[in-house]
């Protein structure tokens, strides 16, 4: 399977040497569950928006320090590309910023949450079991780093997992769009360093809570398996 990675940010220079950039993180995670996966990267943050939706088998977006409501030209252009993928029935998986972008592009609403920053580990309940959720488990705990959240779902979207802090955490739109607010590609080490780097922005108390949460197990490999299952299923349905 060929995956087009829509890169919407770079790892901060202070952290890049130790952790690599986002394309390396995604490749390292997903090749743990399927070593045959091929990735092609488009640097959307530099205005590089794909011009052929069939250049790859499925698409995936990274997270970003930018917001979907920032009015950036490349974000608006990427929203247009997301709508193209939707109309064509092409598989897309949105991670964090990409999850929110998907909602905004298709008519949902994204806001800066009054619940504040989510950092460290997030603990979520799966509300409805889908056939791509194999192996099955009723919870999904992933690393996060976000302040914006989806407030209103787009048409045809269904919440399949969430928490009191982030009710619209995991959503499926139709049979070929999947969005998750968490970061399965993050490692605990990167999450720890990112919180330290953003301490002034996030706040001491929330960072302390986030750092403490890193002692728990993360479902990164499980989420990667679910995503690959979802994309394979969506491709089969389209064919």
C-alpha cells in the first residue's frame, strides 16, 4: 500500500536531532505493523498540495502547531484537497490537526477549547465497535498535544471514541475518512521533551499532569494497526 503523507509541520529544531522529523516518526510506527508500506511526502506547510488524488492508494495528514482557523493560504488549499478526496471516495486518515482539518473542510466546527491544553496521555472509551478495530479492545489511550478541538461534527460523521475532555476524539466519516485527535506516531520521549519545550505556553500544572501520565501504557501500535485495517478496507470498498 502506498500512503501519501500530507506534512503540515516540522518537529522543532531543538528536538529534531533526538527524535527525527514527522515523516520518520510515521514511517517508524506504521512499518512496525506492515513493513511493506511505502510513504510519499507532500510538504503542505510549504504550499505543496498534491494535484493528483490517485498518486497513492491512501492519504494521511500529520499534526501541526498551526490551527485550521488561522486563515493560512496552504490550510485553505488543503481543505480543498480534502473535499476532493471526500467526493472521490479516496481514503484519508487525519491525525490531530488533520482530524480537525477533515471536520472543518466538510462542514464541521473547530474551536479553541475552554478545557485548555491536552498533553501527555489521553484516556478514551470506544463507543461503537467497527469491523476495522482488530484486535479489539474497549479503550484507546494515546499521546496528545492540542488545544483546539472539534466542536461540531460534519455531516455523515460518527464519533466512535472519546472522553469527557475530548468528546469527538475518534471519528469516522462515511466509509473512507477516519480522524483521531491523538498522536500514535509520538513516542513518550518525544512527548516529554515537547511538553518541556512548551511549558510556558501550556502551563506548569498541565505539564506536571502530562508528565505524570507517561507512566501508563500507550496504544500506539494498536492504533496503527486499526488505521492500516481501515485504509485497506476503504480501498477494497472503492475498488
